[in-house]
């Protein structure tokens, strides 16, 4: 089964194609261009380089959030449109699940952190057990200081990734000391391949969706909604 997946939940844009044998191709940009300018061109270019077309894809997947309202809408809409045109199923994957997926630490709690502005982050806590990713908490929109308090209560070593982990690195190191560690640079940010691999596992369990049912997961209301 060939899976095409996108992640447009933050500034970085990533597109990947995988199947059961592994990664076939991936295209990732962190160049400041808007997703509306780049995403469709990235998908087309990747498929062209792989000598594929959308009809060769069996399953379409997208990170559904939390994250940028505009970015998520672009990614989800693009995947819905392609799936509709090809009459193929889709799968939505939590951005936080995908961020945490690449870190296979058995000794540490895994804490992906996405910037939600004004010292707030989107996050959840995970562990890796028996070759499976286990979510320890609900998805959270939380102030960084409050998150640090929660982590101190865990009395465990923590490994961080995500753009907010970079932003708050000094504070995390100061407050958590030797309990604090960070993912290597190649695992710090979103990757389309992580979304694709999770989607592939879900598909094997029959957890596919109709393109009509795929919607973003924002976790919090937009600024306009909050102020309205």
C-alpha cells in the first residue's frame, strides 16, 4: 500500500510517500514560503521524481493538528481533494503523535512541543513500550511554566522536540536540569514520513476514513473566535 502524506501544521512543509517496505521519497522545506504557494508544487514534484501519479497512491494522509489554522486547512483540503478525485480513503494523524513518533526512547518520557504563541504550547506526553507509541496524557494547550510544573511531578527524564522546544530550550534546561534532553536536529521538526508511517499502521487496522470526514483538529479556538 502506497501512502502519500503531508504535514503543514507549522512553518515547515513536508510531503512523503511510503509503503510497507519503507520510505520511497520525502520532500521537506523550511524556507518561509506559505503552504498555499508551495504544497501542491511539492506534491507534484515528489510524485514526478518517483515516476508516480496520484492514481498510484492507495491512501492519502494529513497531519490534522494541532497547529497553524491556515496551514492545517491547506494541508487537509489538499489531501481531501486528491482523495476525492482518486476515490481513495484518507487518514488524519495528530501532529503531536507524528512529532513524537520518531523518538524511540524507552528510558525517557517524550514531550513534543509546538509553539502556540504567548508562551503557550501544544503538547502531550508519550512513552515507547513494546515497540508501540503510548500516549500518557490528553492533548494540551498549556502555558510553558505550567507544563514544566507537570513535568517536575513526573520525576522522570524527558526528551523534547518540536519548534517550541527550541524556543524554550534555555528555560527547560534551567528548570529541569539533568532530567532534560532534546531530540537530535533531524528529529526536531515535523516530517511527512512520520505522518505516513502512522497512517500506514492505522490502515492495517482498518482505521481509514472518507475524505468527507477528514477535518482539522485545532485544540483551541482561533483568535477571531476567542475575541468574537
